[in-house]
C-alpha cells in the first residue's frame, strides 16, 4: 500500500484558535503528521458580515485513498460540530479541504486565494 502525501487547507472563524488546534490534534493522533504552516488572519469571502477567519495548511501522509481521506476530513469537521446547514461561505467551526494530493493541485482555490497559496507554499517543500 502506498502512502499518499496530502496538503490540507484549514480554516475557522468560530473560536478559530481552539477549533484549529483540535483539528490538528486529531490529525496528529490519527495520521502521519508532517508539518503545519503559519496561521493567517483573513477577511471572510462571500458573506462579509462575519468574523475574520484564521487559515493555514497542514501536510499529512496517509494510507487512505483520496475519497476515503475526504470522508475522514468531513468526520473531523463533524466532530468539531461543523454546521452543514449554514450558508456555503458562512461562519464555521472548521473547514478542512484537500488542496494538494501526491503533488497535484486538486483544489482550484489554490490559484485564486492568496492566503491559501501562501500557507500551502510555506509547507510544500517540508
């Protein structure tokens, strides 16, 4: 079985320091954790009348296939009480998205969101 290298975008604007720390705790306990970027404070996109976000990225090695790993990230979001009925760009306890999988950019937001590109690029070579 192959280990896959994955870089995950991480974001939160509901108790962001606490929820990002909790998500990183789960990733460290349950996957092979490589590194985490600096966290960047960003203005909300889409719905401006909400708290600023903290965003960053983490590099993980996993034995899971991409579809299973996406489900696993959704499970972490659920454990941290992510409200899936809220608007797409609304407040959230945690947002975890695969940005790079085995060296391939799989999230087009990498190209349009400077904060995401900055965080991913910070850890891409670690």
